[in-house]
């Protein structure tokens, strides 16, 4: 009998079953469930079910992040309804406007832990694989059912393994790796699967870098994704965690539907071009493509290291196009304030907005005009994603977005760094 | 056996195209949602779709966001069956939970054009199109039960819920 994958173990545990296999349908009781600005809509469905109380309000989280602060009266009303609901139901984990994007905030607050199951009314709930948890997105009706009953039917997915070897070269990031995966195997390459990362390459990735991978596996069609947690993850969670946990790891003889190996040192910077995140090219092939807006933020690349990477490129330069920076959380914002990263960004001409999703899905704070192109650190470049159907969206790493902001066209950050080094060196000679 | 007119689409049709994200927090009425369904893909769809019509698509239908309005909009436009070579996993779940039948059927979209008609025989588990029969995959009992009750909300309505304590 072969061993079990991570997902088989995690879902069996959450369903209180002895074991499970891909294909089994289980009633799973997640450790945490969450929603965001969509909570008012979920409440309306919840009321239709006849239920009156949320089953486990201590295991519910709600963030206001998708259109925050409210851009219109309608959005404000939506937020007000949610606040009232939180109060009525005694929901334990509520995060106000400005605290940040659900995935970042829930991670920082250690509300989900390795080996646990988290279901969110958001497609990028695959995100929590970076902590060694099973994270999956669910629809509004499913979230209403979860509020009512605390459980949901799930079919255990097949798994695929992506083994990472070697190290990323300087200037190459986990965003490039995620885009490379999408480019190689397509937007349905991981469809309804658990994408389980493995290999010594993982330990070379910083925590901020790791969070990008499971997040972007939503674009791969994956049901969930997983990175085996190590000491760095345990240390990260230690500050805020409120319960004990037991991490889960796949068995060595687990069966994978696909098994890929990627040598990190072979990768180069990638850019996804309109209108799909799997329409991926080497950066060198798209250099010079004009852009009218640069956006650094989102749950994919709005963390401290992302802002710092952008600041490293922007230091001493001035942006040629409007450049919007939105930290993924108040914690990121505070850290970037204290370290001086924010000052560097502002001096370079960037503008800083309230932590949250911003223009990522076209709600506010950076909607492009028709026929404009945006280069974004986000995860999705579907037509109309940022609110304007006739606008193009390019996806890249924070350094590439920063370099492009300086040039007004897609540019290579490496060249800017070399120029800077040359200037510094000649300064030293003079 | 039932007859259906089809709307045929390609691969990787994402939820932003099926139901634009800009309406997600502002549009609440499902009939209104139906009026913008597939707006950015096929401008004829919303005005010409009729109850009982079926969408037949290629690979990865419904990829992208988890927004279930991308199912609701089609449901209220009268589409109760969706056929695709493959579905995004979340989208597939959203269909079941709203009582819309997702049928995985690779290759069918290649043989049809919008306006053609097909026959669906749920008892025999086949789709008949252009004289060819395509199998309809069977669903697990849990999933079939939700679908047959008309979705998760209907299923939950049948439960006896504890009354809320006075607060
Ligand atoms: S930042 Fe974008 S992708 Fe992330 S949760 Fe917000 S809207 Fe979704």
C-alpha cells in the first residue's frame, strides 16, 4: 500500500477519518473559515438557509480589504452591514479597513497553522500552503453553509509534485518561478489538484518569497498547494499563535499524478502578457513595451521584501509613469516606514495607498483608462480585471515593475542596478 | 431526453469574462446579474439566451476568481446545464452548490456551433449531438443529492436549526 500525500493526510484529519485517498468525498471541518467584503452577500445566503447562529464564531475571520476604505456609498453600506453582522454573531477575528489583505493578515495573525485546514471565500485561499496548511477557495453559498454547519463536502484531489533544486540567481524571484510554472504547464496545469512543492530549493527561499507560490497556484487551477513547513515557518508563527499544532508531511512513497523538477538556477525573470497569467515570456522578449501605470502590491507581491526590492531599484531615480504602492498589510506598511523603504519609494515619485487589494480586481485606487497598459505585481491579468476591459495588464516581479516605472516601458532591473553601481564607482574615483 | 440549443465557447473562459468583477459588490439582484452575463465575451448572449439553453465550452471553463455570480448569472439567464471539456475546480463546486449541472465532456465543443441543438438523456447518461453519443460522467452520491435538491441552500433548508438565543 503506497503512502499518503499531504492533502490526503490533511483532509483525513479535518474529517476525523483514519485515512483518505484521492477521489474520496469527505465532510471536512476546517480549523478556520474566512471571508472579506463579500461577507454581506454571504450573510444573505446564510439567512436563506434558515440557520440563525454561526456554528463556531471563534473560528471565523472577516477582513475588510477588497474595497477599503469604501470608494462609494454602496461599498460603505456593505461594510456597515458586515460590521453589524460581526457584532451580532460575535465573530472572533474581525479586521477593519486598513489592516490589510485577508491572506496576509490571517498569516501574520497565525490564525491558521501547519497541518490545519482553512477555507476562504476567495480564490487565492490556496495561499496558506506557504504555512504548510491546506487552503482552498470556496463560493459564497459554500461559505454560508460553513457558517451554518462548520463543515463542507470536499473531494480529495489528486496531487502533483514540483521538486525545486538549486538556488534562484540574483534578480530572479519566486514570482518568476510561479510565472514559469504557469507558462510551462498552462492555466489548467494543476486543475483540481493539490500542488505539493518539495526539494532543498525551498529552504533557500525567504518567507516572503515562499508565500507567492501557493498563492499563484490558484492561477494554475489548483485546488490547494503546499510547501513543507520548516523551522523558519514555525518561528514566524510563534509570535501570535494561540493553539498547538502538528505539521503534516507527505510520505516518501506517496503517489503523484505528475512529478516535475525545476532547477531554480536555470530560471530568468518572467513577464505574463495580456490577457492570461499563463501567457508567459522571458523578460528579455518584452523589454521596451510601453506602460502607463505601475502597481506594486496585492496578496502576491505586497509584502515587505517586495517593497524593499522595488525601493532598491527606485533609489535615486524618478518614475516616468504613475506608480502605485499598496502594502499588503499595516504590519508591512509599518515595517517599510521604519526601515526607510517608504521614504525611498515616495522620493522616487511613487504614491502609497491604504493596505488592501486596491486596483487588483478593479475596485478603486488605480483603475486604468482604456488603451492604457499597467505593469503589476499581482496575480491575474484577465481582460477587465483591473476594471477596464480595453486596458492591458502585464504581470512581473516587484523589481521588474519598479524598473519599468522608471523607464515608462517594460525594463530590466539588472541594467538599472549595473548603472547605479557604475555611478557609485565613478563617484568613488572622483 | 431533453432538447437544448447550445452556445459554444472556447478554452479558458474565466470568471471575469462570465461575470465582470466590477459588479461584484454592487449588483445583488440575480436577474440583473443575468443581464450582464458574458458581457465582455459575447454581446448577443444576455439578450438572446432562452431558458433551457446549454453552454458547451472547451477546457478550463470558469477559471479565475471564486465568484459564484459567474454561475448565478448563467442560472438566472436560464442555463441549467453547462458542458465543458474541463471545469475549474471551484467553478465546478459552485455549479453543484447552486443546482446547475456541470458535465465534463471533452471534444463536444469542437463539433458544435452556437445555435445547434443537442439532446441530453440523464437516465441513459448520454449526450447526443450530430448523431454521436457522448457519455455523461456519474457523480458521487453526496454530490448528486445536492444537485437533485437544487443546491446547497435547499439542502440546508431541510434541516432543523436551533433557534437563536435572545441577545
Ligand atoms: S489582492 Fe487581488 S488577488 Fe489578492 S485577495 Fe485582493 S483582489 Fe484577490
